[in-house]
C-alpha cells in the first residue's frame, strides 16, 4: 500500500531523553545522543565518564534533597535538533507511503506537554493534533497508574477516541 497514516505521540519527557538529561544518563547507560546531520541519523554514544558523573550527581543527597536534575536546554538550537528528528521520521515514512499522512499528537496530560517550542521547526506538511485532557482528569485517579504517572488503559482509550475523531474529519 502507498497510503495510510503514522502517528508520533509526544510527551515532554522525550526532550530530556533526546538530550540525555541527568536522570536518563544515570539510569540508562546506553542513552544516545541523536541528531540529524546531512539528512542522516547520527547516534553518538555518550562517554562512560559522563554517565558515571551523572549517576554520582543524580544519586547524591544534595541533588535528591533539592530535587535538582539537569534537563534539556530551552534554546532554539536544541528545539531545532529535536524537530529535525521528527522531520526525519516523517520524511522516512513519506518515502514508504507517498500518499500517507504523518501526524504529531500531543498526549493529553494536564501538567505536562507544555514545552512545545520545537513545533515551529517541524515541516509544515506535518499535522499537529493537540488532544486536551479529559474534563475530569484532575478528579479521576483511574487515568494514571498510582505511584507511576504512566497512563492507564482508560486514558489511552480516551486518547485513541479523540485521535480517531480528529483523523476522521480529514
């Protein structure tokens, strides 16, 4: 088939994963530094010393007491790098499915997914779907796994239903 659709679901945490924030560096030794260079995906392994230092800092009493974590930079260069990864994915998909659509969807959390400064750097052909959280999100504990903050089946079902409505309109 040469058509269909592909959905990239965005959460703010993806920015820190791509950057290699101190939390990811200290828990995941294989956290890559990825970027697009000359229309190719480049993956650089973060030096072992850097991951060790991140682990030491992230597990120090001072960092834990003050809840300090090194996060992604909030600058144009980083947002362009992140958008470049999304554009790269969309380009690869469009080569496979020239009559398909590539979407970016913002996952419906109330207190997350606020850092969307990168969106202005994505290709204009990519449709961005902003899914609002359910009206009862703050009052309904069944949407989030207790002590985990990952979505439950109920929130994922809401998300799929809302996406389906938006895509059906097209």
